[in-house]
C-alpha cells in the first residue's frame, strides 16, 4: 500500500531529482511508491553507547531500508542500497516492527538510510510513540542530507549517527557521484548539532541524545581523512556543540571498490595517522576501531529477518 502524501516531485534528499513517486516513478535513490525493508533485528556492532558491549544480550534495534541517495562504489550493503533487495511492507507493519524491536530489548531504534522513506517512517514513528515506543530514535545516515530535511525531523530523532565521508569534491564525485558532498554534509551536521546539543546518557551509559560523526578511512586517501578531521573540528568550534567522533578502519573492498583503486584494506599506518590527527585536534570523545573490524562477517545478512 502506498504511503499518504507521496511526493509528485521528490525533493527529500540532496539529489532533488523530482521523481513522481506518487505515480510509482523511482527516484535516483531507487525508491518509488512501495516501502521496502531488508532487515529489522538487534545489532551488536554499532558504537558501544548504542549497542552496548559485545557480550550484551540486547543491542541497537536496527531497521535497514532499501535504496540510498548516495551511490558509493564500495558500499558494504550494496545489495540493498543499490540492487533493490527488500520486502514490501506498509506503515502499519513498520509501526509494529518498531514496537517489536523495543519488546526484544533494543536500547534504541536505529533507522538506517531512511530519508527516501519518510512518508512512511514519520507516521509510523508517531503511531508507535502513541502505542508505547519510548526508546531513543537513531537516524543512521551517510551524511548526504538536506538541512531542511534534518529540521523537519526535529522532535522525531534523538540521536544522529552521521557519516562525514569526504572533504575533496573530486573524490566524492568518483566514489559516490556527489561532488557537492562536503557542503551538503556540513550543513546537515551543523543543523543536527544545533537540534540535539551535547551528548546525554542514561544511567547505564547508553546515549539518549546527541550526535555521533563517523568517518571511514579509505585506503590511499589518508590525506583526505586528515582534511575531514580538520573540518570536523571547525564545525565543533563554530557551533560550540560537542559530539562523539567515530573513526573507522573497517573498510573492506566490496562491490566495485577495486575498480576505483580501493582493492585493499587500510594499513595500520594510514589509520594511525588519522587517529593521531584527531587526538591532536582535541576530538578525543568517541571511538576508534581495532584492525580486526575489517571483516566481511560484520555485514549482516539481508534475509528479511524481523520484516
């Protein structure tokens, strides 16, 4: 069943492709008039303030949506982000999924790449809250978001889990077909910080409000990562709002990565260089990864569990 108020000229994401989704036309994100979800389950491999320690029986209640405004050539979730894998559901089922994850012990509701599905997601969140949803809502995004869309989510989202992928326009264009990525991402993160304020935790140390900015170090592009660190620090100084930094070395050459010079993993030297820069910049509140994180098995199976 289509959602109510589907756009006839879609402008939800920065692509602003103008697709008539009410008539079933697909946008550049590959979303049309039918909601597609690939997985809804407890996830144990997000940042510890979201998932808890690895031995925890609970986790982050993660909903993986089909499609994506970005087209990253190395996406580890390419089967759902670019190949269209997903199961059709309606708003009522999405509402039930949110509540089921809470009942399973999820510490938060983690919406992965949800922007193209907001005509379904927002009504489902409203209804779920009316029916007892109390856990924080995490908006898990590649960072390529319109500031206006972020503003529209004020009050619906408690925690922003946002990537800052690139500083260089040429690199963003080659790897994600998004030469405007840096400016779009910074405008969005700026709005996220102003909406949420400084990180807040519950009595057990789980994040209940705030912003986490992730950056995945790419092989051969440590210099761009250093520029990202510099610009993240500038955003913190400009807004005066602290955030958590998550520097990741888990890059694995999935999909078409090798065709773009990304056919290997990140070296310890490359990653340490970026971590040292973040520490020198004072971005010490957050997380870094062990090299063992670069493993295929950390990508969940998209087998429609929980959908």
